[in-house]
C-alpha cells in the first residue's frame, strides 16, 4: 500500500433521524404494530426493508441498520404506512457513521499509547481506543490491524483518519512483522 492509498473503508451503518410533520405517538406504535418499549424509546424491527426503527419520546424516528438514505426513508415510509400515517412533510438529518477498515498489518497496541497520547488500551475489548479529535471520531484498533470507527460524520473522514493513523503507526514502528 502506498502512502497515499487509504485502506478500503466499509460503512457499516449510518444513523439517520426522521422528523415527521406530525410527531409519532409511541403508544400507537406499541398498540398497532406490536413495537416494544425500551426506556424512553419504542423499538420496531422491520423485515422489509430490513431496519430497526426507534421512536423517541418527541415522536422522531431513528433508523438503524441501513447505509443508504433511500433505504432508511423506505423503512420509515413502511413504518408510517403500517400505522396509517402519511410520510408527507417528513424531514431527515444524518447522524454518525460507523465504519470499518483494515490496516493490513498487525499492530503492537501495548506500545501505541506511548506515541499517541490520545489513545489507551481497552482491556475489556482487547483493542486500542483512540480519541481522534483531528477527524472528530473514535477509532478502535485491534492487534490484527482491523479497525472500527464510531461517531464519524462521513466515510471520507474515516479514510483520512485511516491514512493519518497508518502513517503515524508506521513512523513509530508500531506495526508488527508476521
């Protein structure tokens, strides 16, 4: 891999929130669709399109399990239609992206915090947890070189973070030869 090539970033999920013109009544979703309550949310799983719908206490809808905005909108439309509601006036806003990539090399995560002060070893997950404020995301990197980002605004930021951290790990000699 050359120094300008980014590792291949795979967007795993994109959180998208939809705001209906008329807020959803969570009780109606429970009564009419068999949705489940979980704390302040009502959860409903759709098979087609495959998605998990969360309705918050303000009647907004969050869609999990989709990558494409069109798929998320289709899931919300299906959810609303099943409740007898219209999708007219529906607006949306994108939330964080969860993405993954592979550095293609093993990493000595135990030595990394010495060179990357914004990082620490997460013993519970067995990975290096990096608070990447430059790219405004959290990066989890395992010793095998696989990485997952959370709370990113865009896949391009993930690619830039992958290049930045790959170059930093290389310059510090933290990649392990097999």
